[in-house]
C-alpha cells in the first residue's frame, strides 16, 4: 500500500472507533444525539442496504435532496465504505434544474425528505432513467429506519485515492450547476488542512449554519470537525433566534456562515447581550464580508473574519488561523481573506499565466492535493479551469507584504447574493423569452442585507410595452426567488461592441441612470 492509499484507508473509521461513546452529531430539530460509534454502525448498515438490496457498486452515484439532518453523514460514510459517489442536491433549485442534474448524474438511489418530495415527484416520470426514490421520513419497510434496523455491516474495501467520493455542485458560465468531482485524496487533505489550520480537537463544537448541499458545509467545517473528534450541531435551516438558543445551550467554539447569516444575527435584539464567550472563531465565506458588518462584531470584540474557498480548489484555501491571530490583527487586516491553509500552492498571474510578485493584482490560481478532479460529464468546462497543474479561479486578488491575500474583483461576470453564486446569463436567457424583450443584461448591485442583488436592464421591442412587474411575474415560472432581479429598469439600448459582446463597464454606468423598480 503506497502513501496515498495508506492515508485514505479507513480514514474516518479509525476516529469513529477511538471515540465510540463521544457525541458526534446532534440533530437539533429531532433531539437526536448520535455518537461516533452509532455513526459508524448506522453508516455500515446503510452501506449494506445499498450494496445488498439495491445493488449499488463502486462508482455508482447515490443522491440526497434534503434539509440538514444526520442522514447526510450516514450516507457520506456509507459512500466511503462502498466506493459509491455521494452527490448532494439543492432542493431550492427549480424542478427543471434538478431534472437536468439527475439526468446528467443518474444516481441509483435518491434520498429525500418530506420537504422536497412533492417537487421531486413532479418530474419523476420525465427522467431518462429509473432511480430508487427513498423518503427519509417514511415508515415501514420502505423507510429509512427499517434500513437501519435490518442490514448487516459490509466489508470495507480499499479505496483508491483518486477515486471520486463526492459530486458537489457549483455554478458555471451558463448558470447551470456543474458537478465538481471530489476525490478521496481531496476530501482527506481538506479535512487534515482544516484540523491543522484551526487547531481543532475533540473539545470543539460547531453549529452548522450552512446547508449540506454546499461544499463549505462539508469540506470547510464538518469533515474537519469529525476528523478532530468534535461535535456538530445540525438544524434543518438557519434561523437567527434559534441560533442564539444553540449558542447558549451547546456552547459552540467554531462557526462558519455567509454575510447574510451574520447580518441576521446582528439585527436580533439578543445580539448586544448574548454570551459568545465559547466562540473562538467566526468565519465568513462565500461572499465578501462587508466592512460595516465586521465593525459591528468588532465592537463586541467578536472574532469575525473573512475567509475564501472554491469548490474546485478545496475549499480550505484562505482564512485567519484564529488561535494564532488576535482581534488587533483582524482589525489591521480587515478586508483580507487571510493566509493559505495547509497544502495550498497559490499564485497570482497575469493574462498570459505569468506569475506576479506581491503587491500586483491578477488572477488567483491554486495547485496541490486539495484540488478537484474536473466536472462530471463536462470536459469543456473542465478545460476552462484546469491549466496544467493549476486551477484558475476567475477571481482577481493581491497579496501584501505580510502574506495576506485580498480579493479585489471577479474576472467572471457573476454576482453573489446571500452567499450563492448568481450567473446573469441564466437570468438574461429567461428574460429574452418574453415577447416584449429585445435585449437585456443583468448586473449585481450592492444590497445591505443580501450583499448583492440582481438588476436587469431591459431594452423593449418597439411597439411592445411591458412593465417591470409583468417581467418579474414572468420570471417566477422559471427562476427561484434568489435569482430573480430585485430591480428592473428600461433603457433605449443595451451597450454592446461590434461583435455583440456586452460592454460591462458601460452597462454598470448606465444602471446608475435608471432607478428601476423594487420587487
């Protein structure tokens, strides 16, 4: 057995054996406490069910579309034990988006909860294949509880480090989510990096604020905490008031959220008096941390800091090592995303991929064992981001003399709303379906709550009037709320060059002249 094979072999199983009686996961909504030993047994029984009853083989996909719950971890470890590939779906996507993802990835089994069952059933008969749908809340022989009670434990196979363990969805230039292939090697190295970078131990507890269809929930926090022997507190969805109850009762030491979540916490009447003394790190990712929000937390001497990670590159990429950095350093470097985690090789390059020295802005790129293996069934998009040994992020960054990195812009035309990547071309394609729309463009504009929201500039077909409300109502059929523009303004002409490409800077200047309508 070579080094990498030895590293990934039974990686988490050893931890589960060492700490059998220690609590690993607390499912807060169901008041369900699961120890490491129970997690080991639960996942082994599900692994047995998948292989013996459903015939799942190495490389087959198993999916889950659900709110946060302990079954995510059952299925992760079951995948680790069987060689199956776990893929997690965002239940908030539109039915046609989920159908497209299912058809591309063809999971043999799809686990769902009652929240999303009706949505999945609405297109089940339209799929190009026939998966087994399993409702996590159902009783009887078809229910998940029965699986846990009846199946025997399987034999653990030897995983290859480059085998794919997870498919995690991320946005693309077309707006359609792509499935990033995450290997055993990448998962293990991300977990080790998280433990080392944040000095995690069995004494640590995290309240998982992020949804488990998101890469950060897995590879920036949960799997590191479990490797360290810590505890995860789960809730179906983030709720600011219940978050304060959890902070008070469970005393978490480590939090990871997006700016919208920290904003909601800060707006609560409980913010000024809440006891945060157990928390030694509040990481903020997925979108830039607004300076005003940092200052709100800093006024209470709370360790809120920026971080940065990409699904394709880790996402354990940049943060502040919180046991080594004090509040004064956070103030001094406010706006930076921190320094590289362990195992990251980082460079900043110009448009010809030539490396730039500190102090010069360019595209941020990563290399090393944390990186992904390409996009599932998407060689074209894979070729766009993998440049030899390097992953191109599309983000513009600069490194200062102290080794701190700051993200100063995005090479890609996209914006981030509530921590989610929003790609304008997807919205533009929907708007162009309306008979009164001749041309349009969508840009991100600043919003105090969501970070950014969409603003659509619309050029109407002469003689075909339409109102902003009419266009907004039209988009409801195709787009979830977070993707629909908050503002719609009308212009005489969309600025484009001679070959039809959008002149983004001119469009951004034009939007200042158009108030638009709020929705």
